[in-house]
C-alpha cells in the first residue's frame, strides 16, 4: 500500500471541478494506493524527477511515485489542454 499525498495546488484544482468529475478522479486516485502505475499510465518525458500521468476522460492527474517511502504525491489535476503548461 502506498500513501497518497495531494499538493495544495492539486487540491485547489480538484475543488474547482464539477462533482461528477471529482468523483471519477477521486476513484482513480484511490486506486493508486494499491497500484501506483496502473495500466494506461504514462511516464512523462524530459521532467526530473520522473512524473507519471493517468487519464480520466479529458482530465489528467500528474503524480510522483516514491517507491522507497511508498508515497504517491499528486502534483496536478487539470484538463488535458492546460495540464502540461
């Protein structure tokens, strides 16, 4: 089991979204406790430390996995057109 840590920025972005989308994203984030690299996740290139992303419809969750301490740190939650800026 991995611990989930959500950054202040990601929490603020999540609160601004509609409730239906928040529910779907919350379910996906909860799944990261068991499997931090689920099928369909991608490692982002050219960024250090290595960040991962999962898709939830048109939204993306960007996160960092620390296997030593067993923590998943959620960095960003945003629409796909805005998340990579």
